[in-house]
C-alpha cells in the first residue's frame, strides 16, 4: 500500500555486484560522503546548518538512536501519535525511561497542531516534540508545517520520523525549523534495506556528546567518526547496501528529483476532508520507476 521495502530497479540491484571495504577512501569519500551531502541538500535549503549521519539497521534503529542520543534524563519528550509508528516512539521512550508524554490521536485523524499548542502551553516542562510525518500504516500525511510552526513558537526541539515521506514529499527542514529528521534507505528513495539516516541541525547535534544510553546507537559518536574520518563508519557498514543507495539517489535525480505534484495534484497533508487518505501515497509509488 505504501513505501515498505519494495521493488528496486535492475541498476540499483546491480550496483551491489562489487565489493568495497569499510576502510577504503573510494568507499568513504567516494560513496558515503557523497550520500551525506546529497541527503542534506534534499532535506533543506540551508545545507550549511545541517548534517547527515548514517546508521546501520532498519528505520526503527534510527528513531531509537535519535531519541536515545538527543533527549537527556531531565528533558521531557512529547510524542504526538496518530498511528503505529507514533506509538512506537512512545515505546522507545519507555525502554529508555525518558520523561515522556504521549498525545494520542485517532488513527483516521491527522495530528492536530492546535492540540499540541494547548498541550505545550499547559506543560512548559516539555523540551522536545516528536511526530511522524506520514503514518505509513494509514497513509495519513500529518500537517508538518503547521505542527512545526507551533513547536517552534514554543521554542522546543522538533524530531520528525519522515521514514515513508522523505524522498517522496518535499520538506525544507530549515524553513520549517525541524531539528532532526529520520528516514531509511528502502522507502521513497527506493534503495535496499540495511541502514537509515538522520539529518540533524548541526549546532544541536554538536551538543549531544555523551547523551546516548547505547554504544551502537550513539548518533553523536557515529557522526563524529564520520566527520573526522571523512565518511568512516564506527563499526562495519553495510557497504553493498550503501553503494546501491547512492545509485538510487542518482536515479531519483534523473527522474527530476522530489515530486511536488502527483498526477497534477499538489501533495497536501491529510485534512480529514477526503475519504481516501492513502491516495497520495499510492500514487507516488505508482508514479515512480514504472
Ligand atoms: C517503516 C517505518 C518505520 C520503521 O522502519 P523499519 O525499517 O521497519 O524499522 C518507522 N516509521 C515509519 C513512519 C515507517 O514508515
């Protein structure tokens, strides 16, 4: 129905037919660094303010890595959840024993920015807000611009799970004020599964040293190693998957980059006014690579 692991092109698959070494310059500088730069330029109009960190594992690993490396013991996280993936962020927060407030919305409704506004007014202790952009299970596209405006008006850090929208729906992190945005190789970009990535506001990520409660999922340390080592991962990286992802990014560009319309209709957040919230996403999948 929506972007899961799905079909990949022959050219993406055949990009995996060589071997690379996690230590080599042609891999680190020729592939990893290129990908990191491209991800930032896809995510924001102000690339100098953002940076990308790649992380082994599936998308959930990256959501967990972000929450666990960014939210400190004294912070308070508000999770706005209108579906399975929003709830999962709440579960991660429980595992990490974060101070967490979960605001539940109906699965057939979008997250309501007004409700978040009221919650933040009543709970000034909240420091971070996290939300899913597209709730993949229902296809509901949350009104990210309106949510971000509220969160920024209250001066909170905004974390977005854009797993199934990044590469499919244009988002300008700098324009909206998004601080951390998470996605993975095998959804809209149409690479193969095996790693995910976090695009982060550089000034905030720089302050996250020592916050992580997990060694493998420490996004600060992973990022620091990539910065200093020019694309070096801390532990063995999924080299073939990463190479295939670079090919998928090239093909996205060749197809004209991010779509702003689908069959001539602008992509809009779900307002509850149509009867088929999943329509937009079905179309994106059908439109690309067929
Ligand atoms: C797919 C998805 C995830 C989880 O990704 P996995 O790769 O299955 O771990 C998280 N959030 C959203 C919105 C997703 O679509």
